[in-house]
């Protein structure tokens, strides 16, 4: 039981986990009135998103949840705390009589918001043996309850706080994907090669259909935010962008196709690699995608969230860096798409595919008639992550969410098999450094026409 200040009664009153469940049940019976619909929808989403994060962690031991496998990856416990800190900082702190759950958590769970205050070094997140996992769950429970109270009462400046709660939900969904990518990287370091989940259904291991290219006419075309739904600031403003005619691969590149590149000494041929990529290759001694290993003569295995499995030739290749994707494209006589080419092709496609909700957590072979724009793997583009013309970052600390990373990163599009379906759209711009491999990132080819 936690206590929360009820402004209507002007006193503290208890809130329980049961109260959260009741709120969700009441809504299921349609008790909300039309003027409250936006708040009721937000309440439903809050309960669903917060529970989904915890469900992803349900099978983790406290030891699993505390470890950090590399500076770029965070422990599950830190993700659980940080997503909660985000709501506490950007929503609850704005309310009168705000009391932080713990004065230490602002330091522990602030990721990179310098204008909020000092924070724990990123590479030290795996040293947090305290607070315990149970304490972090308690923190989540208290903050979730406070948010539900806030939504129900509509207190504070709702025009500001409502959109911030929505932002917090999209932020948490972003971390759901990171949680899984980080657990995969962590488990891959363990000599026991544990499985996070049981293997899903097996897919046809036969060859993928022949790769085709669809021609797009080009022209002066709209790019960026579309419609009225939520978008991140970096997707704005919608603007016109000129595209020359181009052709785009009608599916992702498969493991079998990438293996041809490996067998053709693709990693050893300097003419295929960017200068930065050559330096990265020799420093890192890279010769295969991350998580691949030889399992015998001419046979390969890949570490997955279901443990070590034989490499399925028709699955999309995954966990390659931008350098590898670019070198593969050159070897194949093609190039990577620009983000505008990708978005123009995907703009009128339904958001449908192998996303988090499929529960597979692994890319799968293309289905007949599908083009894999959404889900399976993020797609590296040749576009540097930069502001759109006319972009203005949000005022205050939230301006740090996206804007300060607009340097030395490549844009990826389309979401992956661990992206929540509510979190992805044609205009969504993901971004990572070109050396990044632990994200679920793969390859779609493009060509000039
Ligand atoms: Fe974050």
C-alpha cells in the first residue's frame, strides 16, 4: 500500500495495486464519458505499457536484472527504474506537494539529461546492487499509482501534463525494445548461453523468394510527421523533399545472401569498405555478424533470445553494423536507401509485421506478399541523423531527448521483432552510431534507376 495526496479530499489516502487493476476493469466496461475519453485512453495505455515492461522482466532473476554486459547496454533493473524516473521527473515533479520517492534516484536513474542534474556514469549502471530489484518494483508501483490518480483527477496543467504522460509511454516502449536487446547481449556473454524464452515456432527453412526491386518515380514528396497521432520531435516538421527515381528491394537481405558475401571474402576486400569501416574492422577483428558462430564445417549457429540455434538461411540477416550493411550493398552492386526513399515507399503501407507482439523476438522469413517494411529488423539507411528543415527542439530538458544526438549517427527505419507495434510508424527515425551491432539491425537494398 502506498499513500498519495488527494487534492479533492485535501488529505493523504492509500492506493493499492488492486486499485490499479480496478481502474483497468472499470474502463473495460465502458464507464468513461465522452469528454474524458482522451484521459481514459491514456489511463488504459498507462496500465498496459507499464504492465508490459514488467511482463518482459517477469522471468529474469535479480542477478539477470542487475548485470550490465557493456557500456552501451543497461541492466533490466536500470531500465525499470529509469522509465519510472522519466515520469516522476517530467510529469509528477510539476505538481504541488511533489515528494520524490527517493532523493537518490534522480542521480541513479537520470540517463543523459544534463540540464536536470548530475547522473550516474552510463558504464556504472551494472554496479547498482542497491536499490534491490524489489525496491525498484515498489518505485514503479508508487509512480504508476500516482500517475493514475493524476489522470483520473486531471490535476495540474493538463495541456502540458497529458502530452508528457503520452511521451513517457512512448519512451517506456522504446525501453522495452532496449531491455530485450540488452538481455540478449548479456545472455550471449554467459558461457552457459541461457535462453530468455523457449524457441518459437519454426519457420520454413527453404530459400527466400528471389529478391526483386520496386521502382519509385521520385519527385518532390512529403516527408515527416503525418496525421494527428503521436510523433517524436525529430519527425517534425513535415516538409517536401526531392527524390530522383529509385528502386527499393522488395524484402530484407537474408542470412543465406549475407553468407555468400562472407564466403566471397567480403570482410577482407578493402574496395568494399568505407575508410571508417576498414579501421573498425581491423580494430575489432570482425568477420561475421554479431552472435553468429561456426558450428562445424559449412554450418553456422546464431545466439538468439531462445539460446543458440542453427542459422536459418531464409531469416533476415540481423545484428550487422552500418559498415557491414554498406559493404554488403556495394558487394551486391547496390546501395543502402536514404531515409526519405525508405519513408516514401513505406508511407502508405500498413504497420504490420513481425513486431514485439508476435512474441517471436527473432526475425523470420518473408511471408508471401509482404515486404518487411515494419518489424523483423531495423533497416540501416545511408542518411546521417540530422534535423529536418525548420526543426526546433522542445524547450527545456526535453529538448535533450533527441536533438543533441544529431551528429555522427545513422538513421534506421522500420522497427524490429522487438519493437512494440504502437511504437513504430513510417516517419519514425531511429538512430545509432555506424559501429552499432547489438540492436536488431539488418539490410534492405536500393538502386538508382
Ligand atoms: Fe530513456
